[in-house]
C-alpha cells in the first residue's frame, strides 16, 4: 500500500512536470516560422533540407537519449532537455541564414530527443510507485491537453506579434522556456531510479546490456516490433505536411495576422483529442484505432490537395486528431509491454523510426513543392502514406488478433 508521503510526492512532481511540459514549447513563432525562414532567403528545398538534417540529428540522438534517461535518470534528462531548448531559442534570436538556423535547430533536436520518452516514462514510473499506473492514459492525456492549450494561446499571440515583426515572435519565447528549465530542476527522480550511479564507468559497463535488452524485447515481441514500425509511419506522414501549412495558407488567401489563430485552433483540436483519448480507447478495439490514424492522416492530406479555399485549413484538424492520439496511444501500448529499465529506450526507438523516415521524405517533398505546387505535394503525401501504412496495419491487425485469441485460452 503506497504511503501518503509517496502520494504527496507524486502530486508535487506532477505539478512541476506540468509546468515544464506546458512552458517548454511556448513557441510564439511556430505559426510563421516558415515565413521567417523564407524571409531569411531560404527556398522550400532548403527549408525541407533544414528539417531533414534536424530529423537526422534526432535519429542520432533519440536512442542514446532514451538510454541516458534509463541509466542516469528521468530528472536529469528532462533538465538537459529544457536547457538545450533554451539555448536553441536564444540562438534563433540571432540567426541570419541557413547555418545559424541549423545550429539553433540542432540544439532544439537535442531538447526533443531528451524530452521524448523521458517525460512519459517519468510520469509512468511515479504512477506505478503509487499503484496508479492504470491512470496513465488519462493523466498523461490531461498533461498533453493543458500543455497544448498553453501552446495554442501562445500561437494566437504569435500571429499578432508577427504582423509587427517576425523575429519578435522568437524573442517572446525566451522567458517561458527559461521558467520551464527552472521547473525541471525541481523534479524528483522516481523511486525506482534513485539509486543509479551516474558516472561514465556505469555507462560503459552497462550500455551493451541495455542495447541487448532493448533488442531482445523488440525481437521477441512481434506486436511491439510492428507497433514501432507503424508508429514511425504515422509520425512521419503526419509531420510531413507541417512545414507546408504556412505556404498553403497563403495560397488559400489567409492573412498572416490570422495564422496564429488558425494554429491555435489546431492546438485546441489536438488537446481535446488527447484529453479524451481514454474515452475513445474504451469504445474501440486497438486495431481499429490504429487504422483510423493512417486513414485520418492521409485522407486529410489528399483533401488539402484537392480542395483549396479560405477555410480548407479545417482538413488539418484531422491531422491534429492524430497528433492528439499518437503519443498517448503508442506510448500506452509500449509502456504496457516493456519493463521500466528499458521503457524510455524503447519509446525512443519508436520516435527514431518516424524521424528517420521523415528525414528521407522531406527533401523530396521540398523539391516537389518548388517544382510543382504545395497542393500537389499534399496529394503526394497522402497517397504515399496510404501505400506505406495500410500494408503494415494489415500485418499488425493479424498479429493483434492472434495475440487476443491466445490470451483467451
């Protein structure tokens, strides 16, 4: 029976994690960042190349960061994540071209790599210590809901700031990401991770065993392997259109002052989708929900390509539903199937696959958008995503069905 002290500690850490997660991505510049890049002279090919390098950096950092969180602690990983984010935003304040933007993006890649998996593993371990791990989908969904809502408010404000000066949107981020770093320093390591010896000798001695444990876990769990592949496809094709939204808005005739409001509406849809995912989960089979993710992702992209009008951005709401479901659904599946000592590592593998596929896709999409149109590029994204995703879902559906039949006996 968990003690009252443990329950109180969980509440305290949940509060600081909420602050860290809500403020670490208060990005006023997101609704206009592509316009900012174009204002600095970048073509769509260069923009997609920038994001491709960013994704490659994520691929290189994602798994090591998960191992770091498992071996050196969730708190340290979240502290470093917030620090890297702060440095990246400060560098963005002074960026003038491709290479200075790249430097800022690499620090932000370090932030996302460290944050990815560590936040959900941190929360799940604290909940498990208090015998409340079954509440993870609801609590993590609420955490994402409120952080997304805060981000949406920032983006509304960002659109108005951008109408004055694009770079001001980046200056405005600095105090918020600084507070997020301070909040991360106030976290306590989950009880099952407090006795870690965080020195280089421990890392050298144990990293091979950690890699072997992750490999063994994935190799001997066919469902987990296909879940990770499918998650990568969903992530990459849902993200692929992100950097095309702003040029698409211009084609659709939306004034820049409204970009923030439109992006904020995306945040609201994503937030509510995440918040109520646990309700949807209780009413549908896992395989049905997983199929919906690829159909919504690719269907929305195809609709964006074929129907262009002032309010056609509403099709992007389908992308945001997927975004809201994505992390909670896949993380919940992975968390239930792997042990705590490799949980963050396996979650990092999940993100790694999506980043790698995205890195391959984005330069091609940027080139295609420069040669043809943004609308045609969305159609390409949708058709390619269906071609990749549906066959993988069919395999996963079959394996989930076999597993369900086996558990019934």
